[in-house]
């Protein structure tokens, strides 16, 4: 019986070892999957708004996280994307620019989309890095809150929450937004008096629907008449502007963001920087705003046009192709920084 006893002992020992290795592998795999904002160099704070958790990422200069500095809030564009997206090569997304230069003078803040995870592996995301449910639709919690006034009111609450912290200086409060975020920033600045500076980037002062029509005009043919069809869609939106029934953008979000932001911008007496690419669909309307501010002798507006670039400041080649190898966002952010420091 002695050899059999030894054999059983060895088998049990091997099984325990294998189970332990399996446990370590499972733990390591789970830990790798469960990435946190802190793993990417961000502080992660949470607050609540109308019963929902609001995730806030803060980027500060290393070693100066608790040093009192003004806030620089950046409102991103449309679509339900997680703030932090990563793959095997590392992180991308979050701020469209390298935040290091701005972090010298500010604590940079970005706020999550409603009911969208903060961090996600790109393998789990859909088209355009969007977070969708099992059917490929935008999550219902996101659709429910994806409209202009929700973002404006929620972001004001976030500012008030952050300003309770000792590391936040209230000497300045900068709000900046790109694309859809530009409209949110403009309206917020028009209703929240603590905002001291606005950066309006890649927006259309005459509203979203005109951007869409302008984009379609550029590619339509006599047979497609895509822009003409867009007017039919707009007629439906205007007939039911509060309709929230959709798997993607609702009538309400289209209507809200098509109210011309020029209505908010013209109310402002604080310093405003308007930046845009001259090949963007919204460029003619930013030029119009520029003409109007000159006529009205407004001295609080500064305009920075990036010649020959599109919506995200990539150059457009003579053949109409976009040069994605030339990244101008850091140049744009540095121009923002220089403008702020000159105020």
C-alpha cells in the first residue's frame, strides 16, 4: 500500500499546484482587464447628478496634484465613447491633445458621458469606438440623458463639486469644448457667471443641422440629393422636438444642438477664443461670427483660423484627402495656452 499512498500524495500535490497556478492566471487576467483611470495617470472622482453617477477625470502636473490651480474643463464631442480607450499599445482618447503644457497652469478636467464606462478596451467597442448594448444600439441610460440642457446643468454641478476642494483656485475658470462640446461650453458660459474664459473649438455658431447640410452639399450629386433629404428629416425633428425614441441620436438632441449657439455667444462679455479649421463644414459660419463681432465692435472675441485644416485640425490635401499623418492638436492646445496666459 505504501507505493499507492505515495502516488496519491504526488497526484494531490500536483493538482493543488495546478489549481494555484490557475488561480494566479485568473487573477492576473482579471487584473489586466479591470483597468482603472489611475493606471493611466488620472485622478478619478465621482459625484452624483439626478441619481446617476458622474465620473470625472483630472489631469494635473505630476507632483502638483494638490497645488491650488484654476480648472480647465474640456467638453468632448458627440457619441457615447468611454473617456479612456486602450489597446495593446496603450492608451488613447481622453483629451484630443497632450495635456502636459496646459497642466503647468491648470488642473484639466473631463467628464464622462452618462451611463458609459470610464475605461474600455477597444476590442469591446463598436464603430467609432462607441459603447453599445448587445443589440448594437446606444445604451438607454445614455439616450435618456443625451441632450444639451442635461450636460449644461450636470457640468455646472460638477464645477461646484470640484470647487469645494482646496486644490482648486477660483481665480479663473476656463471652459473649452470641441465640436458638440463647443455648444455645451458656450451655453454653460452664458448661464454660469463663474466662467471667466471660453474656448469655442470646431463648432458651428448656426447649429448642428447646418453643419450636416453643409457636409452633404459637398458630396451630393443631382441624382442623390442628400442635402435635400436632410431638410425632410429636419422637418420631422421640428414637428416633434422632444422625441427621445431612438437607438442613436434622438430628435431632441438634434433639435437642441441645432439652436444656433451664436445666441449664447453674443451674450458673453468674458474673453472668448474661437478656433476652427477653414476646411471644416462649420468654417463659413465661424467666419460669419467673426464678421459680426467686428461689426458690433466686440473686443472680447479672438479668432484663430487654421488654414487648410478640417474639423479635427488635420490638413486637407489638394485632392481632398485628409493628411492624418500631420497631427495639429498639440499646436492648437499650445495656442489656447498662450491665449489664456496673455489674458
